[in-house]
């Protein structure tokens, strides 16, 4: 299975937060799966840090990209194809970062690891 982590799933995985479901944790740790982190995840984290809405246990530059490498996560860039898919998404969800992740998951046929209940309206495979 090819997984794309929602930002909260990424942060909860990296900090061993019990808020991450056991099923999600096992799936991310399963080496038979390929797990991606979007450039949009890192962008969202950086913005929330700069606004004081998020705190990390270490500086951003110490965590990324090191933790991506240590955990075997692939980095998914934002492409013109993802942006074209973004244009076709209905507005069930208005958060721009989440919409980018939805477009990427749809374009790349990935399973999105999230506990966001609004994502179900998009017909994209979800895992939690």
C-alpha cells in the first residue's frame, strides 16, 4: 500500500503520540508499505511554528529531513498534476493544506492516513 501522511499523523508518529491510532502506526511502520510525506506537510508545520501555533521537541531543521530519512519516508513534491486535480475538488473541506493533500492522494492513488472526518466525502482511500 502507498500511504500519504496527514500533518497530524506525521507529527504524532514522530513524537510517539498516543493520539495516532494503533492501526495507523502499524501501517506506517510496515515496511511492505511505502510512506510519503508531502512538501505541503512541511510547509504547514513551518507556518504553524512561525505563528506560534505549534511547538516541536527540537528545531525544525534538526527534525526535517533527518526524521524522514530515519523512518524511510519519501518526500512528495507538489506538481502541476496535483494542482490540476486540486481544481476539480469540491469544497467539502476548505483548509488549503488539507486540500493539497487530498489532491495529491487522489492524483497518486495513495491511501491518506488521517483522522479528519471531512476527508471521507472525497472518495479517497483513508486509513485510521
